[in-house]
């Protein structure tokens, strides 16, 4: 484990009521007697970075904690982009995984758990692991690159407590006290304390669903993935792409895809990797009748290892069974689709054949609100995944969340500062550093000025910088239009590390942020924008004219504007708007190539002046 340096260390636990406990740590002996409920808690003296050390706890039994490091402990929390482990991104970061050898970078992974009836005092399990080629695959990628950037510069042991759950709203991570000013949320908290109510909502529905036919691809005497199967009445289709866009209307169900590739004799008997991008929703992949991989939901990249004995010379048949439950089904564009054998890549984009195996009939639905997802309920994750270790001394917090709150982005401006205040109170540290990731670009590109929930949520993050001891990593250049889980986690972690290095590790001259909007001034038919964090100067990162600036008059009807850097400011104008009032920059879900950076190559945050 890693304990926090330069701060009093709180150690606590449980034993029999009235039991005498003796703690020995670094030649310090502390004696304590447990309370009537069996709890005990002590403070150890402040210690400098170092280790490994050993701690002995002796009561009716003896526990010895070995390999303890004293360093800096960072609580990393949020939703899936904080969850995403190095192993999920093992192609992009194959070299980083192979070379991981940092015994003093360690992670404690908090298992997912919920509680709707108040804070828990114990975690459901977990253990500390250090960054080696095997265990680093389970590290949060963002947190690992943050820790590595600091460790390689300052050589202080870094502990990561990763307490994060995919697809969860910020309210789930806050305590009941932290949400007391949100009336609508308080009513939900009180409702959820009624165990009978929760159980009634989660009771299996008794309605009988419409009868579903069997999947013909699996139901016949010869399965459609079997090499002995002779395809009949299959039709052409393109990969990537959704089948609804290629002549199959409103189909929820199972569609089978089939392609034959001819391989040279030199490929036979070699291990391979099958890259099938992203698939909506679930898939099973077969090569020459052998299942080589499967994924049960839409988000992961499909990267399947193919055993050496599967590949043969000549004709090889690839079959993909795709199941889609609602919306468009098929293969997401702008992703890798190929079979790799050694250094050779066989492109799998283009013509395939398809056949529908199963059509899902609409289910009969009962009246009512449906089951309660506990991990999405207010306080549920705080109670089970934060409260149990709120006595643990930490250096600071890293937060990457917001996607699940994009639908109520305006409220996020209140919720994020409230979370920060709440956790500072819970961890008994009014100055606890709190650094967060502003959401990256995501979704379809808009080539006209638009309104945007994601932009409003990014603005909420930007405004939260008014809270003392906070910092924000801008990632508007690091997203992917077709993937809510972008592959670039290294730059995210390193941008967070820049903030910590500046504020917490003595690098006061380090430029840690890109340009942030400060003020605007109307000058005739132009508006001049001033920024903080200009670093060594403002630049266009791609050398092109500044893009993604929009301008409007009093009516707030925005049009694209011209913009140029003038000293440390940006001048914005449009011949269409002779009397400008407002400016927006990079204001959309996925702005097209926003290019205002500082010379240190850190991007400007999106902003608007018209709120």
C-alpha cells in the first residue's frame, strides 16, 4: 500500500469491544483500547517519503502489513473514461505496458458496490498492485499516465485509489449532506431509503414478452459459422456501416456477416489478430468455424487474438454474428477493420455478405417506471465506494466524469462545486486539491453554429475553476467523434499531471494550462478576447486561420467569424455582423478542428460570452 507523506496518518479498524491493540510502525509504539462497538482509530506521526516499511498490529491476533510505501496518494474517480484500464488500450499502449516497471507506482482498485441506506464503513474487497507488465493492465490508463509523469520527474511513490464506475452520474458520488441543497435529489434519496419500494421496483415483471423465433444461424443442422455450411441467399453489404443505412429497415435482432479471404502459404499456422472496430451492440467472431472472440456491448474495441492453428493457406472464412437490441445495428465507421498476421495486414473493409438470423419482436411492456439502477442513484456510490475510506489521508482528487450528466448540463455548474465541497468536508481537508477533466470532443461534427449540451457541460467545468485549489485538463482535441471512450488516455493523464506538478510538486514556472477566456471588449465591428494562461504566446496549432469562432449581435444568431491573433489577444469579426455583441469558441459537441493553443501546445478551453 501507499500512505500519504507529510501528513498525520490515520489508521483505523475493528476488533472485539474493549480489546487492547498495539501498533508498531517505524519504531513508534501506540496502544489503544477499542470502543464498545469494537472500533478503533489512531493518528501516526508525520512521515517523509520512503519505504518499504512494515506495520505490526497486535491484539487478540496479529496482523503484519508489509511493503508499505510513504508517498502521495491520489483518489481517482468518475465514470468510464476513468475506469478504462491500460489493458483495454493494449494496442495503443503495448510498449508502455511491456516497459512498465515501477514498484513505487501502485493502484488500489475499489470494487463496484452500492448502498442506498447510508454510508458503509467497509469496502467489499480490493488489493494494492504495482505497475508491472502484468498488473498495469488493470490500472486506470488516465491515472497511470498521471502517476508515471509525476514519478519519473520527482521519484516520489505514487498511490492511486481508483474508485470509478462507468455510466454513472455525479449525484451518485455525493453524500446525502452534499446534496442537501438539491431538493429534487433529496426526495429521491428519501424515497430510495424505503427498501420495500426499491424491491418492488426491481421485482421481475410478470408480463409475457412476445414469442421470439430462434436464431436460424444457430438453429439448423449446420451452423452458419461452420466450414461445412454452404451459404444460400446471402446479400451484399458494406463494412463499416449500419444495416439500417444499407437496405434493412428498423431491424432489431441478429444479422450474420460473412467474408472469405485468401491467404498465402506463408500465413498458415501463424498467430493472428482480428480487428473489427466497434460493433453495435454485441458480437461473436468466428474464423474457419472457430470462435475467436466475443463482446457483449457496444463500446469496447474488437481486438481478438486468433490462435496459430486457425489460420490456413488459401481460403479462410470470417463470420461475425451481430446482435442489435435497439437503434441502428452494425459496424461503426472510422475504426480499424483488418486481419493482422505478423507484419501483414489484410484489409477487411468493403464488401461482405449478410443474412438475417433472427428478428426481435417488440416486447410487451408493463406500466410503471421500471427497475432502479442502484449505481445511478444519488449517494449510492459515495456510500459504498468513497465513505469507507474517508479517513484515509490523500494528496488530492482526480475527477473524469460528466458524460452521464450532459442531459442536465446546466445543473452541473452547481453539482461539480458541490461535489468538491462535499469531498473536502468528508476528507476533513478544506484545501484538498481537486483536478478534473473537461469533456473531449464527441459526436457528429456540426458545420454550422449550434447549441450543445456537451458545450454547456464543458462550460460548467470551466466555471468551476473559480473554486480555490482546482485545476482543469482541457481535452477538446483528444476525443473521437465515434467513440465516447477515446483511445488517447496518455495526454489526458499527462495534462492532469502538469497541474499537479505546478501546484503540488514545486514546478511554479511550468505552463500547465492552455488559454482560458478572461474578458472581451467590443471595438467597432470587432470583439477582442483576452485570455489567461497564454504561456509563451497564442498560436494556431496547425498554422491555419483560427477556426471555430462564431459571432452574433444582440439577437444571438451566431454565424462563423474571422479571427486572428493580435499580440496576446484574439480579434473576432464578421462582415455579416456590423454591431457584434457576443462570441463563442468551439461551441458544439464535436467542434471541427479548434486550433487556438498556446506555444506550449496546450489547447484553449471552449467558451462563450453570451450567457
